[in-house]
C-alpha cells in the first residue's frame, strides 16, 4: 500500500512491486544472488520512475529485462550479449561459476513453518527422481509414481532369464531424500517469512565499516556477527544472508516514504555526519528535522520487526550459536535514535545547536549508556577501536 507523508521534503509516495518468494531449496548460489539483485533493482526502478527520473528508470528496466530472462532460462543457458551489455555479461559470467546449491548445509526447524502443497509436491518429485536414479544405477526397477511408495523394487531381469528375489530398499532411499528436501523448504519459509522483514535491524552491518562513534561501532560488530552466525546455521552464504536482509531494509524504508534514501548506501550518505565521533555537522544535505524523521522511522521499524529476529533465531533451533551475541532487542544491538547523538526535547524535536552554534546539538552525555552494563560489550568496544583504525579494511569515504 502506498503511504503519502511529507516531512522535510524527504518523503513521498512510491508504489513498489510485490515481494517475490525465493525458492531457496531449488536455487544455486548464483541464482539466489541474481534473484536478490533483481528484487533490489526493481524497487530502485520504481523509486526513480515515481520521482520522474524516467531515463534512469528506463535504463534500469532494460537491465531488469535481461536479468529476468537469464534467471528464468537458467544461468547456463541464458547468456548476455557482449555488445549489448558488457558489464552485465561479466556479472553473469561470475554468477555462472557459483553453481553449487545455495544451501551448503541446513539445520532442523521448529515452529509453524510447514511446507506448502507446492513445496511438498516438488519434494516428492525430487525424492522419486533420486530413488529411481539410485535403483536404476544398481540394476533395479524404479517406481512410476502410481499408488503408494513401494517398500522394495526388484532387480531388472532380461527377458527369458530366471526371476530374482534381490530387492532394492526403495522406500528408505525415497524417504531420506524427501525428509531432507522438506527440511530445506521449512528453512526456506523461515528465511522468506522472517529474515526479509527483519532487514532494518541490520542496517549498520549493511552500511559497512567506517569511522563511527563508539555506540554504533559496537552495534556494527554485533550485527555483523549475527549475520555471520545466521549464515552458519542456515547454510546460506554470508553474502546471500546480507542481501536478503538488505531487501527488507529497502522495501520497508520505501513503504515509509523514504524511497530516495532507502538503500543502505543512500541512507548512510544522509546519516553518516551524525554517526561519526563528534564531527562538525554544518551544511548537511537535508534539514535536521528530516534526519530526525528518518532516524525515527528506522528505529520504529527496528522495534516493530525485532520479534522476527528472535523468531528466526528460535526457529532455527540453533540458539546456542547466538549465545555470544547480544540480544537483538538489547541496547548493544538495536538501532536507536540516541545512536546518532542528536539532542531532542521532550517532544522528540531537535533542539537549537549547542557549543557556539556549530551545528545540531551533540548529546555526548549517554554516549556509552548501557553498553558498559554488558561485559561482552567491554571487549567489543576495544575491538571496535581496532576495526575503526585499520585503514586497509576501511572503505573510502566519498567527500562532498
């Protein structure tokens, strides 16, 4: 549903395409990376078109057509012409090398995430194909799919030969493959239902490392550790876990009316001056009221979706893996307005500048706040210092 809100010239209505479902159990690593890139690009195309940036939107629509064609026809059969889009062709060639399943492993799932009828039908077909292949390879008969699954199948005997009592454990092989496939589709449901919507909780991770203030530095490390651990317990690559959460951030900020700054990179361009340790904030690209509106929207989305992060963790039955990472609802993890060091009054409005009028007020009084109440974060503060002052891992910051 389109939301129409106008605050400080930042917010405007955007109608984005309906969210796709990612059939993870049927995708390769490269296909999932491509599918998430398509989703991101279609949202950006909608944002540009709604803003009247027709040329950019048309160019993105052309790229989308090519990428969708490749995804539908298969990475290895849907090539991109070199003369047409050379950079896109190089991207496609990179993805074709990622032909392993997007699951490298998987965990058991709990909760109300039963496979859909379509998923169950797909898994039954996969199990039959697998069991028939194993049977044929050993010289036994397969199953045509009619009637109940046979417990055993007999050996293929040439015409005129004596019958054999050898039997192949067909149902056992069939059930092994079926159970494995269904477990994967349950994880697929958890990722699609929970991880996408929880995206705003990981905005600092999505923005990447930089020279942040102490609060954000610790939260960046915690969010980054959570993404890594989610990759370990789902079997998805860290890249794809991050890509999926990124989609949730863009979608939800766009639905809140912040389409022009919905990507983590665009949001960082606006917010970074308020994320640095004690930086001068004169001449910001938008008004301070607009910044506060954006921060409030992000914080509200984080609060609204924090339960999804917890549900994701519990549904993977891997809570122990997250034991050394602060709870997503804790002050050491959750994105909050006070992270950005902007003074506000009791109504949540920005106050006049302090310190001689050098810019919006900087609230340093609670800079560390509840961080020091968590022993784990004492070590993380030291780690944050190591991270911040290592130039070889720092992304260069574009200067205006």
